[in-house]
C-alpha cells in the first residue's frame, strides 16, 4: 500500500536497537509484584515478545514496556552495568516532549483509559474456546471478583494457597464494597472512609494478607481492620 494512505496520526516507526540504548525511566510509577512478574516471564517464554516496547528517541527513555524489558533482561542474562549479553530488539520509536513522555508513562498502563472487559465474551473464551484464565493473565481472585464467585469458574485454581486463604473473606469484601458504594452515592460524602498509604507493593501485599482480603482489593471493611488489630 502506498505511503499516501498512511494515517497522519501514526507518530512512530519500528527500529532495531541495542538493549543498552534503552534507558528505564526514573519516574516510571508502574510496579510489579513477584507473582505477576513470574506470570509475565512465563508468558514471554511461552509466546515470545509480540508487542514492541515504546521508546522516546529524543531522550532515550523507555515510555512503555518496563516490565517486559526486565523480563527480557533476566531471560537474556543481560548485565546493565557491564553490558554483558547485550541483545537487540525492535522497538516503537517516537518523538515526545518531556511533558508528553511523563503523561504516556501513566496513560499507557492506566486501566481508566483502557476500557473494560465484556464478561459474557470473557466467559465464552474460557467455556467455549477453552482458553484458561491463567493464560489470559488472571488469578482466581480476579476471576471470583469479576464473576461474583460463579461456580463455573471457582474450581479452576483450587490448589492455589493464596486463593484458599482469601476466599473466606471474599463475600465480606464484596458486601463492604457494595455498601460503601451505596453510601457514597446516597450521602455524596467521603467522611466514612480513609486512605491507607503503603511504602511499596510488598508492604501493601503484607497489609492485605494480615487483613485476610485479596491483595488486589481496593475496599476493606472496618470490621476486617478492627479484627486484625485487636489484641
């Protein structure tokens, strides 16, 4: 096809670079837990890298794909200090201003800007096409929360210790979340809840473990908190 038909909105080109040319962005707010990193590494080993990393050629900083690059580094045994086992890869190179670069660091991974799943189609992928949820990147807690503990899916990860420990609190978590949402709509007030800020993902995971709720849950009942702090 002639380049005359190329959309004017395409602002990138695929280029081949050496790994040492890609600089992780020091202000990247995206983090990943050990379990999620293992899942991502397994997928890259199984399927390979099927989507290019996004690189701001003007600054040399990576804009999208930090976690995938870390996985590649481990698989390739790359040493960032000595450049031992340096490797090449194709990236999506663009030219962004400083402000655009910082915006895209968040925008590319922001769930609020990425739409949502059609649960009927998601269920059909599993039930009709035989695509398991783990292969799609979900753990059982994700599945239970999305499908409200639907018995068709709840048996899939029964050997997962984390799931077994968390399922007891799932109903309570859902009830607290629904009650909180109703109160927020009814009262239009935030006075009945507060925000807990953790130092990092590991501390957040430990807090959720002690509270006995799924680590990805965003709503925790006062009863859970009080129960964990008694004595």
